[in-house]
C-alpha cells in the first residue's frame, strides 16, 4: 500500500472515531476549503488550518490519532514520532518510503564497472 493511501486511511480512521455523520461533514467542510480527501497529503498545512478553524484545539486529538495510525502502517515506532506534529511525521514517513531498502546489496569499493 502506498503512502498516499496510508495517509488517507489514517485520516478516515481518525475522523471516523467521531462518527460517520461527523466525518462526512468534515470532508464537506474541507471540500469547501478546496481540500479533497486525496489532496490532504499535499495540502497538509491547509488541512490542519481548516480543522483548527472548525474544531479549535480539538484538532490535536485528531492529529494524534492520525499520527499513531500512520506510524503503525508505515512501520515507524511511536517513540520516533512522539512529540512531533502531523507535518513532521508526514516528512518522516515520506523520507522512509523514499530511502533505499537496507536489504539491497551494497556495491564494494573498486568493483564498479568490473
């Protein structure tokens, strides 16, 4: 599963905690702010600001739920994301998915082109 889908699913899960009707209302509110569900990873700051306008400091609870689920889906320990905000965690997840796999064979010095 890709990072975008993980992110969308984590947002769905967090919003779903408040109930289906509330989740749908929030997505409608976001759409009114030109943020679709699929655009949330690219418009993360706008997403946070729109939720803050709507929910006030309640947005922190949602962020924690999103962060916890996103870390779990990405294989990142909670200790690495503790105290970080959603934007910082998104950067960690993005970096981790771009980083080459450690299981790839490393090229030995002097063996290039041999």
